C-alpha cells in the first residue's frame, strides 16, 4: 500500500513539474507568430520569429489573396525581446520600410533602411500562451485587437 502511494505521489509530482515547464513563456513563445489581414485584392501578413536567444526578426508582407505566396514587402526588422509578466516587449534595432506612397509593396531589397532607428512594441500574452495581442499606446489610434497566432 505504501509503495502504491509513493508511486502515486511521484507521478503527481512529475505531472505538475511538466505543466509548470510547459507554461514557461521563454520556451512557449519561441517560434513563428503571424497575423493575417484579409483584403479585397490581396492579404497582408505581419509575421515575426522569436528565437531562444532573445532575438527576433519580423516582416510585413503582401500576399496573393487566400494564399501564402508573398508578392512583396512593406517592412522588415530585427531586434531583441524581453518578457515582463504577461507582456512581450520587442525592441527593433534594424529596420527597413516601404517609403514610396505610390506602391503597396516592393521587393525586400527595395525597402529603405533606417540607420540607428530604435522602436519598441508591446504585446500582451494570453493566459494559455497561444495568442499575442498588440498593445496600443495611449495616444495611438488602433483598430480592435486581433491576435497573432503561433504557426510554427
């Protein structure tokens, strides 16, 4: 009887330990996250890839409607990230943007790089670590929040 109780307690301890590790945001957030906005002529996708070493890369692309085929880029960035409570904080340290208002998108090589530009964005992490929501700044005009979903 004591042996069965000991096995049960050991099994319960292992199960609870696994659950705590699975909810570690540093490990859970690593991967590729995406928000797709459906348009009339094409779709927009905001994607970023979070690495295990505190670095992040991202892009805003235009895709064929209903497809993953990229037609061109609106921006790309790289930087670092940190996690504070339920917030993902992204600090951009290399960025390139579409600067010609006559175009909806261009080839990645045609984006304009901005030297020394630093930008910070905040995202709220939901309780199950399955969605990220952009945190709108106090004086920023934002549309209703749509979630970034983990795709890889």
